[in-house]
C-alpha cells in the first residue's frame, strides 16, 4: 500500500477556502485492489477515512480531522464513446471535457473550477453555470462503481432501485439542492450516492452522459445599469430557446474584475453573462446595451469563461492575503423569490459596511455572497450575517446548499432546513452503509 507521511502531506489537508485539518497519513492507491486493502485495514482498526479530491471545494469536505486520507488522484481512466464516457474518480473536469470535445461531444455540467475531480463533482452533485439548462451532475450520471467501507464494490446503473425502505424528505422548491441526502421512496442508488459528500461510499469511476456538441453557441456579457434591470432581463429572457447560462455580477464584482479586465465599462452597475445555443445576434443587438460584449468563436467564449472564473480566484486571493477563511454563501431560493433575496442581500450587506462581492447563478435564483473582512471583528460579524442569510433563504422556501455541499464547515446549517427527525432519517441511511461511521466523518452531520 502507498500510505505514508508525505513530505507534502499538508497539501492534502486544506481546501480552496483555507480550511485545514490533520491526519496520521495519506494513502494514494493506484488500483482498486490497493484501495480495498486500505479500507480493509482501516475497518479492522476502526480508523476514520477521509476521501480527498482535487482540493477545489470550499466546505472542508476533503479535509480530514483525524485518521487517514485516501487520495483518488491515480484513478485516471478516461474512455469516450458515443453518448457516454467512463471516467475515473481522479480525472479532472477539464480533461474529461477536452476528451469529449475531440469527438465533437460535450459533458454538460460546468462547475466554476474545472480542475475539480469527477469524484468530487459527484460527491457534491456539483452544477455550475450551465445548470440553468442542463441541471446538476446527478442528472448526467448513468452508472457508478462504488467501494463501501466494508470492502464491497458495487456497480449501480441508472434505474437500479435502493433495496430498503427510504423515507420521504421534503425538498425545497428550488431548481438546485445539495443539502443532506435527497431521500424519496423508490429512488435509485445513483441519486443516493451523488451528493452524499463521500459519506456513504467511495466513487471509483463513473459512466457519464455526453451530448452532441452544439454547432453554434453565442456568448455575451450584457452590461446593465442596475440590479432591477438585471432582474427584469432575467425574467424576460428565461424562456429563450437554447439559453443555457445566465450569470450575474454586481457592481462590486465588476470593480474587482477590472483588475484583470480593464475594458469593463466603468458606468455598468451590474452585468449578465449569457450563453445561447443557436443564438440570434440580431435579438441581442436589439435588447442589449451597445457596450455589451458578444462572441461566437471558441476563443472569444473562452475569454468570457475566464472573465467569469476570474472572480472567485480574485476572492480567494484576497482572503488569503487578508488571512481569513473564505466566507461565502451557497443558498438558493424559489425562482419567484429571486428579486426578494437579491434585494435582501444588498440591503444587509450595505448596512454592515463590510467589503463584499455578489455573483452567480441568477437564472436559478442561486447567488454567491462573498464577504471580504479586513479584521477579526469584521470576520466574526460576517459569520453571523451569513447565518442570517441562511435562515432567510429557508424562510423563503429555499436551501442552505445548492451546489457545494455542506462538508464540515457548513454542517451546522443542515438543522436550519430539516427537522431533527428528518436528519435522523438521513443518519439511519448512513449507519446502514457505514455502521462504524468511519467514512468522511464530520461531513454533513455534526455528530453521529
């Protein structure tokens, strides 16, 4: 077994939020047999095991607090077929997308960080900007090969039903939700494992749906005077044929982005990044301000992708320089409450006086608040403010986690959305598949 105290072991004990942990050792199996050997020894000795992905998460899910870390980075199998792909847990989203593109196909889920691993994407049911049209990772998983803590390996396909009685857990009226286990009678195994944050089993590899690459994709950054104009546009454009992305940037976000994109118009009060398959440039010429940006080439669309992805990178850099953990939200509300939630965010943040940027998936009523404290006092105040935001999202019928999961940093939010009996139903499923409670301890649940 390749288990040892790596000289660079610390790199496995931190995630993109800056959250850190500890472990006795790191194991990096290169085969399924080695993985099962590691799990067997851990089970016999009651050693907690934490599964490590690429480290791009922001909730501490891959950050062990004790025991062993198992990195799945060597599971790099990629095979592309017509309509589907086989990908090992350690394959990066970027590499899968590139392999699919060479066959004129594409993998629809598009999380912000494309160096994330496929195993991690499945564990958190990641989504991203294209979820507006295509939904989250879960919807594109056709099959999974999963190792359980007791050494069993299961191959499950879409439609394979869970073989025990599953209770009904009420779901929020949102387009996205990754808070806890999404339990419903008659559900299949894929829907149980996807989004379970590695607490039920370890994804070894996955069969994933591929779609034909669109022949024409129009992308644009539409600069608008204020939030009201943005919300009006979102409601007006939502039903446009082929629209697959609507991403929001507030005034503060645009100011941040001018550090890398100086051409961003100074007068813009907000912006929408859009993508539309087989889009009509004449429509956008009639409905978008003249200083908006549009492109149909892969090269220019890549520029817009960098524009979108630069923002969380700048936020992470700022928080590291200021010496604080990342403080961000992942809440979503029903589409009918989109305007109410955005206005609430801005009002409370302006009142607080703290630096912030607000951006994200406005087409799904799913925005990310990123607070940027300058002092410990501001950091503590911001934590309380984000807790208020979570409560308000739930009051509006929303969820405390739309795409990143809860991990360890946000496990306390689960009880805001679900009752004690509903959480106990989730824990009963956990005990059924991992009775010793060794796998990814601390994720989702604060205690056993």
